[in-house]
C-alpha cells in the first residue's frame, strides 16, 4: 500500500536545541496511526512540522507523493491534510452550524466574494448539515460553540477537521481532559468520521491508542524508537523502558 504521508530525515531545532532529530516515517493510505511518547518527546512539534505551522530545519515532508515542506498551513490544507489542536480551537461566539460552515466554504471553492449570500449556498448548507450529523451535534445546531460541553467542543473540532473533505486527518490528543465515558464516545466518533481516511493522532490515553490504531510509532527525545503493530509495541522492551513504567498495557 502506498504512503500518503512520508517524512524523510526530518529535523527541527529552536536555536541550539534539537527537538526533532531525524524522524523518518511512512503512513500508508487508510491507516490509523498513533504517535505516542513521554511528555516532552516532541509529538506536538512533529504535528506542527507536518501541518506547516513550524518550518522544518532539514528533511522532507511529502503528502500524496509531493513535497509539502515549506508550504503554508492553508496550502497544505488545500492539498488534503487537516488537523485539530491540543487546545480546543473553535469560534466560541459562532454557532455550531456557523463554525462548520466556515470550514466548508473554502473547501467547496467559495473564496472571498462579498456579493454572495452564504445562506443561499445549497452545497455549503448540505455539507455542513452532513458534518453536524456525523459528529452528533445536529440538535445543538444553533448553540454558541462557547457554551457547549467540553466533550461537545472536542467533537466540533473533529467536525472542523473533516469538514473540508481532507483525506488525511491529524488529531492532537482528541480525548484529553475527557472522562472514561466521554473518551469511549470520542473513540467511536473518530472511528466513524475517519472511515476511508488516513488518521494520524497524538494521544496519551493508551486505551484510546490501542483501541483505534492499526500501527503505533513511539517518539522519544525527538526520535522514533519503534514503529509497529499495537501488539508488538506493547511487548517492546525499549518502549517499556522509555516510559519508565508508564501505562503501556
């Protein structure tokens, strides 16, 4: 199976401090891939490099076989890669529907045209309604995003990540701060909305990781020390040592 996302010897330094130290990774089309590692391993930085928020110091990131190194985040988004953030990143004063509509507009080719009335754009409306249904927020359609529960806000952010039709989705700690019940619902939501897409996620909750991932990569001090199936990762002595007894079970 061909790789939809490839990283080749990617490095990132901030001044003299090396954060990402030669990461090479290939994620096949349709795979659910988790990146785990101790705090400070560089997981969120790696996401920032993939999505264009940070420039790489050296190395290459490719999407669909084409280099995206040096592109701006919106240019990478238009090529089919979308992401969520560790901290919920929504428009709190807009309704659920308006949040999703913002994400849909550009993806459907509606750019900056002040003479167009967005309420009359049927394709946008239908796409936004479909996304709301998929994330289970239809009944909260007209509620301001800022007053949603935390779990609903995270679901909305996942909705924003898929609204543009990207086929590669990056989720940064999608269940952080959730109760066990909320996490279980989030896992089911993620499994449903990423069906047929490629998912790459950073997640600390090992039950979520082992419940979702087809393959797991372990990042320690900016380097991948193992990349394998969940079963192999669970039994990997180097991974256990890196976590110093943390929850890899």
